[in-house]
C-alpha cells in the first residue's frame, strides 16, 4: 500500500471518453480526469483494465494515478502528440515527455503487478527528439508504488529539484534506445 495515497473521489478515465484501443488517442480524456481530480481537492484517477494510448499528460497536485490489474498505458508513437513543455537544460532534445509535472505536490503513481506504463521507445530510435516517460521538476511529495515502467524514448524517470520522493516495489526497464537512463535525480532531497 502506498504511503501517500489520498482519500477522496475516484475518476475513471472511461467516464471522460478514454478508449480501450491501440489506435485511438485518449490524451484529452485522461487529462480531463486528472484536472477534475485536482480541481476537486484530491482523489484518484483510475486507469482500468485495457489498453490506452496517450500523448503528454500534465500531473496535478493531490492526484493519484492508479493502474488497475491488466491495464496498459502506452505513449503515442507520434511526436505530434507530445506537448511543448519548457526546454530541458540538461538535454534539450529530451524535453518532450509522457508525464510532466512542475511545481506540484502530493502526486502518486500506483501500479499493479499486471499493469504497465510503456513509452514505446523503439519508435524513436531514428528521431532527433526522444520523449522521456516522466519529467518531474520542482515538486514535493512524490511516490511510485508497485509500478512497471518500460521503454522510454530517452531517460525514463527524471526528477529535478524535487523534495520527498518515495519509490517502492517499482520496476523500470529502459533499454530500447541509446542513452536510456532508468532514473535521474538532479538536485533532489529526501529520496
């Protein structure tokens, strides 16, 4: 059980229009669930059993992302589906990402032994830009628990100037491309 899971309402991405599909993009639906969760104070966004494809998602304060059993969340194979976020000073061509957080607090990524977040990094081997899976900056109280995170286009999980990071029972496999670090902690505290 995760240490920081917030009580509150649950937000099922299917209720916001997400599609259990390898072909349909569910970015807007998943983001709408995250936004509603944060706006209402706190809660949990549920990724139910199925396969979902998304572009960049913006993590918000007090929102838990929970993957249910047999759920798969894939990053889009098209760079056009990744939002423009501030240029990364450490690696400018790694600025794009699947999950982005800046200046937020109390975010949790909770997995299940039969769930997976997969960036399909093999799709970006010849690309000048390669998306990270997670880019979390200037944020506090972050937790990953029981998550399976695979195949980023570049670095898998990047933390910059974050405070209080807890990672439990989490698996990272990131060898689909060159320069694919697993986790980077840049100027972080209380990891």
